């Protein structure tokens, strides 16, 4: 049609270099995250191909030769399946103890918070709402022996001594004060919860949560409450907290 472009020629089965992971429009939008993470099957419209993802693989549609590089499904997707199904999809899971599964879930929680908070929202007030389905799913899969209690505006009640140690990921070239204290103009959550700031957040997830890690909390949470905007949405927006 006269338009300028580029063509890749190769034998069937060959692949060409993938685009940089995480740079697609769907990777930068916050509302896309829970849909990508929780949907058992999805079609992703990207800049160079249409991709089909299921619980065991990712494939380009219509014989595209574009290589697909994405988060390996066993890293995240399988962790949200009931254990018998997850073990079928990822046999390594069935050999883990409940303690090891709990530690893995804590690490996954840190991963999803980090991924989600680097994404963009048109309305800052959607920050908790666009993440609510992920929080609800975690609430269902936590190992019962160490269930972390209520969900408190992005944190977990029984893990608060360590959940409160989140920090904003700064850019490498700036340590300016406004970088440290950037907050939305609207009220999103209490200042001690990560949804209260803009930008990517790093949490203290991982081995520190392991019940036998030897890491001890030296403080006690006496009281923690948040006021929900809608009491029917336990994982949604809040109007106050202490």
C-alpha cells in the first residue's frame, strides 16, 4: 500500500529478537495487571503480534515468528491455582512444604506489588481498586497456618512490622526531596501504606517471612483500622486509617 515498514524473512520455526520485556502498552497500564495475572487464558494485542497465553505456554497467533519473552507462567500464574491443579502445571510445587509455600507466596506478593506500582493510572483514586482482585486472590491462597490476617490498604495485618518497611524505588539519577515525598493530591490511603505514594514500591517480602527464618519482630501492633469507602469492597478504596 505504499507505506514504509520492515520485513523479517526466515525459515518456519525461526524466531527474531523479542521486543524489550515490559515495554508493551499493556505492561504499563495498572488496570491491565490483574486481568493479565488472574485470567486463565488471554489474548494480548502487542505492537508486533497478537499473543495467546494459557496456563502452560504463550504462543504468537497466525504463525508469527516474533519470539515471546514474558514472565514464566510458573512464577506467578500457577501460584494462584488450587494446589492439586498447580502441582499438575508445575510439578515442583508438590514437593514444597507448607512453610516453603508460604514463603513463596510472600515473595510473590512482593513481586506483584513491585510490578503493579510501576504501572500508570489515569485516576490515582483507582490505585487500590485496580489491585483489589489480586489482593482477594492472595487472601484465598495464603497457607492457613500462617494466614496474615486482614488486608489493610495494601498491607497485611499480622505482617505489619515488616510490611511497613516498604520503600519507594528511586530513579538512579535523582535523590531530590520531591522524589522521596511525591504523593497524589487526592487521598488514596494512610501515609504508612504504599498506595499513598506515586511510583514503584519495593516491599520487605521473601525469606524474612519464613516461620523458621529466625527473624523476630521486636514490636507489637496494638491496633490498626481503615475505613472502607464501600464496606462491600473489602479490598477496595479507603477513606481513612490509623
